[in-house]
C-alpha cells in the first residue's frame, strides 16, 4: 500500500480530512510533524493539508515554509516525488519556493466560503490521473487565495503548461483565473479549493476524491 | 544591535488593506490620494561587530521576512 506523508504544522486543521481522503483511495497515510526531518525515500508521495499554520502570522504559509520538515520535502522534490498542497498547503509550497507565485488577500478583502467549478487546464505528470478540460465542483474557503504572479512569471507558466486548474468564475481576483498550478517538472502541485471537502454525494459532490491519486514514480 | 524593517506591498500589486483604508477615510471627508499598509519589524540581533549584525539582519529579511515577489523592504539601524 502506498505510503503517503501528510505534513502537520501548528494550526493545520484539515489533516484528518486528508487522512480520510487518502484512505478512501486505498493509500496508507502517515503523519509527518513539522519540527522533524524525515527520509523522503520512505514515502511515495506527500500532501500538505489546509488550515492556518502559525495563525497566518507574517504571511500565510511563510513561517511553516521555514520548518525542518520542509527541508526534507525539498529533498523529496529533488527526487521527483509527487507533492500536493491544498489551501494553506499551497501557500506553504509557494512561500518555500517549491511553486512559483504568491497568494494574497482576496480582491474583495473577504474570506470566501463557496462552491466553485474548476477546469483542468493541464495534466500533472505525477499527481492525479485527471483529464484535460474536465470540470470539478468543490468548496473553496479562504481569505488569502488571490494567486499573484508578475507578467513574465505568467508567461512562463503558460509556456511550460504549468497552469493546473482555473476557476470557471473568478471569485477572488486571481491572475488568469488561476486556482492551482504545478512546478516545471509537474511533480509539485498546489490548489486553493478543497477536494477534501467533496468526497461523497452527501457532501454535495464527490469530484474531490479524484484528486487523491498519484502515479507511481520510480526513485 | 537593533534594526527596523519596513515592508510594503509593491506599488504594482493590489494592496487590499491600503485600498480599504483609503476608501474608508475618503468617506470621512479626507482627501486620500493613495494608501499602502505594510509591516514594521524590529529585530535585535547579535554579531561580533556592527557589520556582522547587519549582515545577520539582512539574511533574515531575505530568508523570509519579506516576499520579493510582492513586497519591497527598507532596513535601518535604530537605538
């Protein structure tokens, strides 16, 4: 069974949701504590859950990005292992430099909690066997989710097919309607909305379940 | 040695806090041309000499006290 490391920081609050999501996909989730380094080769993939690490002090994700566990996660990236950040996890990956861009306060200045439709723009070679053009419905819940990148950065994202997901209707002023991106290699992906909050029909949608799968990566 | 670090959003980046402050005070009759809201950080750092202390403070700023994609910073020594 595939061992997937789930990183926990002080203030992470979607960790149990991620655990459940991974179990539903037949994975073997393992907790990873922010204060400790780990052996990246002991895992097949990693997830950074949502929440409010360090109470969003300094900038969302900025202090968590400096944790010892993140040093090990950077080694995992060097090995090309799949890494998936959701909401605060996405913010942490950007602050750590594992993904380009930054997540800023929503254009309207408010925390927004609503259902959104997301279009898959490009397929990540490492995470989730999703199809290009497919639309997924799930909740978003954030105040600091406005994706920002400068003009040249955006051109790079487009040229390298790094735009992973876009909002069908832009809720927060994100550049180019971006809801999720990937790094150049495609093994690191991040998204603001919560697939972990759309796992069963009774939750309103089970589209999110599709996101908790990764392809086998030979290390 | 103590250093004060001013961090402000880059002018080309939408500053939602600055906009909200400007709009609110404009409603109260003030003639606000623009407003930026940032952070003011005071650091007390060790060093063998003033140059090293300043280098340590600068290293901290660059390691994460500001985000170069969206912010600018200024640093000065204070008493």
